[in-house]
């Protein structure tokens, strides 16, 4: 796939554009803290690619239009107790983390259901454009701590700037604006207004050490911009465990503040629950009157096992009523297979052993770096062949996206011209309860680009970078 402008460019021009974009990133907060040289008072620009990456126009529009349908689908899935129980019944026995989440959900339901029925989900649906099918295929649906919406909202402006500086202003009309920052912050503000207690705060639940701090802080600043009367506080799960309490009406209080909305930017990985106290804090939060983002049932609805179950014939039809909606959702599914100890799971197991390069093996985890790929799949599966641990994984067809070239720009390194592939993320938010949806919106997008020859593409790990969309006709993307 051809890049948006012919590459390579002359070294003198490259050096000039790289310097300008580094400065732009630093001066506009497109930044992160470095893990290997952590300094609370220092930021480095986040890794990015120099030019926006081509993506087929019609498939991009399809993904944007589909987001509110997916929001509705996942909202309804999250409120179907029987579906979640049946889908996760094997997984929760062998995956301790998912099992602990399920136990919290069961506790809440056994107590008569959530005290606060309204919940807010800031969601992101991720896609590769697949050369095999000539269309988008869903990689996963994120229901907790969906990141980079804010930073990539600003990156779009960087890419418009550098494309113009490179002498290609005619391309600007095909770089779509990105309203993820305003939209996601607006969802939290709307939830706070529904809580309707002017002195309550929005609580950002954060890690002990935050590296992706700008992405979080821009949320906070945008909330203040949209709604000056609301305050945002930042607390860890450990701080919640030691200092939070419920009042008689089950409102959540910490350090003298009543919490109206809890926005979770952590709590999605076992490492973030180092002791029983953190689990107790999660249960305390779920029992409270605060509006959760996400609620425990939204969190469970985002597991890979639910994604795999929805791909089965007849499952989406349980939740969506219109044929066109159902067909549009089914069209984005790639092959998703159970590995449970039954006839279907054994068939999937044998297929993966015979042709491991066709698949990706996925556990019930968020945060990246957890999947198993290619030749590593066979020995991994053979090790757990007769173990119940197999039930904790799903198998997914490996998607083959188009390869293009771009310059990857990283702190402390020269820009490198490399072969890359890109993953599109579409952001949306939904607010509602078990009986209704109050608000359902698509609000923006992001693109993450990684080296084409690697499996995982973590931005902080050095293999991936932030990116923006450049829209092209479909024929430009995949060679026939």
C-alpha cells in the first residue's frame, strides 16, 4: 500500500520535518513518561509516525457508523445475566482474575442488583483492514480504560501540520478531524450531571505510577473546560481500600469528597490488585451509589470469551432487532473459536496445532502483551491440552492487514523508514440502565501503527507508534 506521500524524502527535508514535529508534540502534550527513565517532572513525546497512514474511506465510514450499534449491543449483553453466566461458566473456574470479577458481579446481584442502576461506558472497538476480505475485521471491543483517545485527538493536528509543511496541503481534506477528547470527557460530564449532586466529584481511579499521564490529564482538563463547577480527584485502588467508605445511603466518600462518577483507568489487570484490600475496594465501589465507568457487568462483557460467543450463529440476534444491524455486526467478525473441552473446542485445538500461523491465541486480559502468536501457539497449547486452563483462552483467525511504509519517530532515536501495519480504534460512549439507553454516541477515532513483522505493537515497548487516518479509495489499500 502506497504511503500518503512518496517516500523516502530527502534527508535534509526529513531532518527539518522531524524536528518540527518533535517540537509540536512536546508543546501540545503528545507525551508520555518514560518507563526506563521515570521522572515525575519530565515528559518525552509519545512515539508517532511522521505522516498519517492510508485507510480505506468506505471501511472507515462503516466503522464510524457501526459504533453506536456496537455500543447498544454491548450494553444489552452486559445486562443479560443468563448470557454472561452461560458464556463465562468455564472461564471463571480456571481464570482466577475473571473469576474474581464474576464473584463481585454475583455478590451485587445477590444483594438485589446495583444500588446505582445508571452506568457509563467509554468504549473502543478495534479493527484491522483485512486484505483477504477487503474490509474491516474486529480485533476486540474494549470496555475498560480505553486509552489514547485524548492524545491522538491532538496528533491529528500534528499530522495536518506536517503534511502542509511537506508541501502537500491538498491532502488535508482527507485527514478526518478527531473529537475523541471532547466526546469522552463529555460522557463523564453527562454522567456527573445525571448523578445530580453539585458538590460531588469525578474520581479517576489510576495506577500507582502513571506513564500515559497526558492522555488522562487531558480528560481532566477538558472536563473542567466543559463543566467548571465539577472537580476531578485521582486515587489508586489502594487509597480507595484504606480511605473510602459508604454512607448510610451507600454514597461513596473518600477524603471528605462524595464521588458522583468513578472513571477506571486501572483495575483491568491482576497486577493492579496486589492484595485482598484492592479487591475489597472494587466491591465497595460496585456497591456504592456512584456511577461507574465501567460497571462490573460492562467489564465482564468486554472479555474475549464474550466476543467469541457473540460470533456464533444466532447470538447477535438475541440483542439486536433490525436485520441490517445484525448483518453489519456479523460482517466485521473474523473467525473466533472456543477451546473448551468439547467437540468444538477439540476441533479448534487440532486446527491450531496443524496451522498455528493462521491464528492468534487470546486470554481474558486487557492492556496488551498477553496474546500468543504463530509458532509459539503449538507448544503453548500442547502444554495445556488436557488442562482446564484451555477454557481460559479463545482462538482467533489472524487478520492480514495491508503493509505500507512510514517514518517512525521515537525519543532519543533517529527517524527510521520502516514497513508498518495499522489498527483502527473507534471511540464511543453509552449511558443507560438495564431498561433503557439514555445516550449513545460515536465520538472519535485513533490509529496505532506497528512494525509489520512483529506480533505485539505496544507504543511504550518500542514496537508501535501513534498515528492518524488518511482516507483513500479502497483500491489503493490491498493489491489484487
